[in-house]
C-alpha cells in the first residue's frame, strides 16, 4: 500500500515458479469446482486465483445467510416454548 | 487439508461461549442485532482456533474488536490472544532468497525478448488476481509476499469451511426441531 512497498515488489516477480505451482495445486484441491472439472495438470494460476476469490466470497455469503436464518429462528420462537428450549440447548 | 472434527468441536464451543455472552441482549434485541451478534461470535470463534499463529486470524480479531471490543475481550479472556487485540499486524515479509531467485529468472528472461511479452501479460493477470485475493482475505493488504498470501488463503479457507459446516448443522437442526 505504501509507495515504498510497491516500488520494491514491482522490480521483480515475487515468487519462483515452483513455489507458485505447488501452492496453486494445493488451492486446487480445496476448491470443489476445479477438483471436478479439470483433469489436466496445467491449470492457469490466474484461473485458480479467480476461483479461490469466488469461493471465499461464496463462503462469506453463506455465513451471512446462515446468521440470517438463525436470527430469524430465534425471533420467530416464543420465549417460553419448547422450541425455544431446543434452540437454546443447541446454542447456549 | 480438510476441516477436522476437532476443529468443528472447538469452533462450536467457542461460538456457543460467545453467544452466551450475548444472551441477555439476544432475547430482547432486534433481528438485525441478533444477526450481528451471531456473526461476530462466529468470526471470533473461527479466528481464535488459530491461537494467533496466522496473519488472517489476527487481522480478523482486530477487525472484530473495532466493532465490538467488549465481546472480543470476553471471548478471548484468559487466553493469550487477548494481547492480540492491541498487537500490531506483522510487517511485510519479503524473503530475500525468493527475491534473489526471482531476479535471476527475470534477468534470464530479458534476453529472450520474444517470450518477454507473454510472460509480462501473464504476470499482470496473476497480479490482478492476487490483488483480488488480498481484498477477501482478512489482513491481506499487509501481505505483499505472494507465498504468504496463498498460505494464509489456504488456512483461511479451511477455517471458513469449518465455520460454515458447523453453523449449517446447527441451523438445520434448529429448523428441524421447530418444525416438528
């Protein structure tokens, strides 16, 4: 973010090819779509990075959605009811 | 490298602890306040699994602390991560060996002018994508070293998967319990 940093890094590529390949392969193993689709060894690094970004955003949305559902559940349930007790035992 | 059942259990315990702290306000709060409490507790629980050993978890704890300092302190009290709230994020690491090796490669490539353009374009594309990654991983803006960035990303993804799996199980179970 600082000017000094960006000048430093733009003067040379930051990682070796071997390291990048190794890490990119590890990412591939984590990403569900890429695991299924690609059979060849050569997958472009930029594609994997893009898929990783998309996957992380998807996980964020899912957490958000689950938090929504849970808070709605707590809201829709009467405080003294049996259902409330069920939720409380799960959560608290 | 998959979420383990130990991670699931630990996350659930910590998340429950966080929710218990919110308990008084959860009962009387609005839906959006409840959601915020649920989400913040889940994030702190996920980050604390790493016990301060990763950059993303420290960044996430710091970020959550700015939104709800009390909650974070309560959830982490008694653990040394409490000190993480005030700890500075790590300085950018730039492994000298990697830079030296990269410079050698770059010097060699400069003599092959035909391939140079292709390589440059590929590098630009990768650079743009890694920048995108920095935007989604907590603390990413402090990781100018790509190796560190991807290592952190790998760990972050596994932790997120844990968070999602446990939350999904709880919500499904709760919804099923209510419908009966």
